[in-house]
């Protein structure tokens, strides 16, 4: 039942975006901005982590965003060349009930996560 509901909502959404793609292909100048939209971009958010150091961890296309327990109002951005690999490491770390803070610290020391200067 739930699968049918999800499937029924995905199809109209796909058709909606397909409509705009078709208009763009017909050279409608109003849709020149369309190439800026990236529908394949993912954002994976890890919240309510069982960690004394990390509150929230978000992995997107090219960055990792970390909110520490010490200041949950501030988010730190780290550039990551291979976010898919890092995301898999985070998933495995959580699945194996290992330290997410240790993974983050090691990744920073190895240069896999590079803090942005702001």
C-alpha cells in the first residue's frame, strides 16, 4: 500500500521536471537557469547520534557539515573530495557502533576532510 502511494507521488513529480526539460530543449529562453539545478545531488543527514562530541553530521555533494555537541548553534564545513566514500565510512561506523568522533578526527588528520576558512 505504502509503495503504491510513494510510486504514485514520484511519477507526477518526474513528469513535472520532465516538462521543464522538454521546454528547455525547445530553447525557451526563460529556462536558461535550468542547468544550475542539479537533481542528482544528495544530502545525507545523521542526527541524534550516540556521540559525546558530534551532534549532527551532514554529507552533501562536496562537503561535510558538522555540528558539535559543545555548540549546537554553529555548523562547521569541511571540503571532502570523495563524499560517497566518507558517507559509507560513516554508515559503517554507526552500524558497528564505533566512535563517529574518532572517524571525523582521523579523517581530518589524514586530510580527507579539509576545514573551510570562514
